[in-house]
């Protein structure tokens, strides 16, 4: 069975800012749909013809702000494969986003991490090998 992530659905405070982050990360992303639902709540599909991210407008503020990797249940980051992490890093830095990359070194992949304006962490990986054993080697 082949599996691929078709979309993710995120509830965000500022949809326009999240669109800015996503389009800085992925220049091919476009707004596929931007509407208000029956309750007047905005939601947007931003992505390509094959994959996208749904952004729903937040209508409440949690009592405790989410912090990735803090031990609370939730998504620490989403990881995306890209062709060139250094090019992506340059785009995100130029757009003013915080580089949260942890020290990492691997002969067959490069990874960078960035925080969006809401504090969510995003991982971007560039594979330097087509060999699954090399790409997925965790012992190096």
C-alpha cells in the first residue's frame, strides 16, 4: 500500500500570516480556496494540486500557550521533504522567520527547522541519497 499525506488541517490565530510563512517555505503553494463557513469562520486551503494545508481561523485562546517539545500532547512539528534546504533557509530568514535548527549532521540528509509567527516548529529535510537504507539510517 502506498501512503502519502494529502493535507494537514491547522487551527491558527492569523491565517494571512500563516499563508505568508507557507508561501515563503513553498513558493509553489497557492490559495486553492478561501471562504467563510456557515458560522462566518474563515478557512483556507493553501498548497498545490496534489497536497495542501487547511488553515482554520481560531475562535478561542487556550489558557496555556502551546510549546513544542514541552511534553504536552500535540504536534511538535510537521516535516516536509524539499529539494534544497539552504535555499529554503535563505527564503525564510529573508522573510524574518526564526531558525530553530538543532545541531544535526548526516551524510545522506540535511535538516533545518523554523518557527512560524505563532511559535509552531516546522522541519524541512533534503535527502542526498535515493537509497532508502542510507536516507533512513539513524545510526550515523
